[in-house]
């Protein structure tokens, strides 16, 4: 389980990226790289990191489901994810 401060920091970055997205796109289209430099560091989408929606785990993230591999396995074994079942052959 990730610390609450880490999850909060990631949410804060996400809000900042959304807030400055239009301004960043306009500056980029105009080629104003000095203007881009003056924007906050955390407004860059590159600084975002995918985290599990349930546990906040940063590693083993599955994009298709938005959760970590561990949460995915637990949910699949409980039958909470439709169409997913454990392989056996």
C-alpha cells in the first residue's frame, strides 16, 4: 500500500497537468520554448506516473484495467472481472 502523501502528490500533478494543458499546447505550437520553461515543472505530462487505483502501487500497473497485477489477480480469482479466468491446461 502506497503512502497517502505519494498518492496525494500524484493527484496534485494530475490536476496541474490538466490546468496547464491548453496553455502548454499553445506555447508548443508557437514554438515559444522560453514560455514553456516558465511553466511549473509538474505541469508536464511526462512527470505523471501510473498508479493502481486501489492500492496506489506504482509498479506492475496494467493500463487496460488501471490496477496493479496483484489487485488484478485477486479480483480475477474472486470473479470480479468479467471474462477473465485463471488459465489451466
